[in-house]
């Protein structure tokens, strides 16, 4: 078995999916779980902050930008200002990307995105 495949199948790789669209969030979570990622879900940035402050320690955060209560940009501002969480790896996936992609993220995907590209990027980031 190759090292890349072993990494992807490592059950300790944790992904936090921050997405306000319930059906899409569930679909992404089930897809990731079928590939042996441990998945947590948050409906918006505020829920994600609560999970992180409660001790959740994801390897990668998959983040939507347009959400109620606390949007993705506000969440990123909070995350990068938090000494405990500032170095967390973030992939932004949004249907509403403007000319200025968010700073300090590892990757940006436009929705809809190809699952195989997301999987490749997750495996790369989890292996760093």
C-alpha cells in the first residue's frame, strides 16, 4: 500500500465541515466518512467556534463563506487571531468567490467542486 493511500485511510484525519446548507453539509460529510475521514459538522462560523472552543481539533477545516450568524470571512478572522487555532489548515469552498480570495487559506474551491480534487487536497494537507 502506498504512503498516500495509508494517509487517506488513517482514521485519525479529522475534517470539520462548516456549511449552512444542511443537505450539502450532510452529503459532504457522508462522502468523507466513506473515505474514512472523521467528520464533524457546523452550520455556520458561530457553531464552528463553539466546537473548537469545546476542544475539537480538526486537521483540516472545509469552510463555506456565505453563512448566517458568522460568515466564513468572520470565522477566518477569529481563527487566525486565536493563538490556539491560528495554524489550522483551511480549505474554502464557496459558490460566491469574489476577486479577492480569503487570505491565509491553503486552498480555494468554487462550488460545485469535483470530489476527487477535494479528496486529493485533503490528503495533501493531512499529510503535511
